[in-house]
C-alpha cells in the first residue's frame, strides 16, 4: 500500500524535528517551542529586555517568547496576545483575540497606558503553499505591527518583528526607517536555514 503525499510529508517533518538540536534543547530545558531560542539570540544581540521591561508579545502561541521574557522581567509587565488559547505562564497576562481588531488594540493601549518598552512579534500568516503569497501576507502583518508601534511605544522603545525576504521587503524597511532612527535585520542561528524569515529590530521612535 502506497503512502499518501501528506503522510510522507508528515513523516519527513517528524524526522527533521527529532534531528533538530533546538527542538531537542527546547524539550530538555522545558521551553514550549524551539522558537524560544530565536528571542534568546535576538535579545543577546540587541539587549532590549531587562528586569523592568514592559513587554507586549504578539502572536504569542504557544508561549515560548513570553516564557523567555518572564525569566528576565521581574518588575515590568508582560501582555501576550493570540487568537489561540495558551496555557498560563507565571507573571504573564494573556488576551485571547485578534490583535488586528480595534477592541483588542484598545485593550492593549489601556493596559500599558503609554508605558510600553518593547513589542515582540513572531506572527506569520497561515501557509498556503505559495511562498510569494505567504511572504506578502506575513510582511503585511509586520507592517501592521510597525504602524501600531508609533501609537504605543515609548520614544526609546524597541520593536522586534518577523518578516520574510521577498518582493515587499523594501517596503517594510522603508516604513520602519521612516518611523525609527535605528533599523537592523537579524537572522538567528535557530532559524531554519531553508527559511526566508528574518527579524527586524527597530529602536528610537522619530519625533515630529
């Protein structure tokens, strides 16, 4: 009996996971996701999370990034948002909802009351199989986050967001540079080599 393409793809994914050092390490250290190491690497490079940081985690499911942040932040506040429910994390407040709905955005604004230091976003659109379309959709999420950041971040605040290298990459870069004084791009070692993902690091909002 022949295996379906779907079964073969699923088995191939499982094999890759078990060979993946970051997947193994996340299990050993009790992290909810291998993606936890991406934030660890990004923070090691740019040093934007400390014990007093107020942090917003967008696209938080399953909670790996909030988990990393909560190990560092002791006096600040952490708010995680996702359309999927996540298991509770100590010292992390969670809102189940769509960040792009005005009601959720207003809840975020009210929670931090203009006292937000850092926004982190590991959001990506659901994959369609069309890499170009997936890239555009994920980068549109990044654009939404960048535009929202100017409403809520402190002047010296930091934004970290996932984006994909694609045809609209320059559009994202141009927008970021129009709003922030410092803009950098960084691909963590824990990002899969075949992935087009990278992360944008923005700092110091421009003032009029």
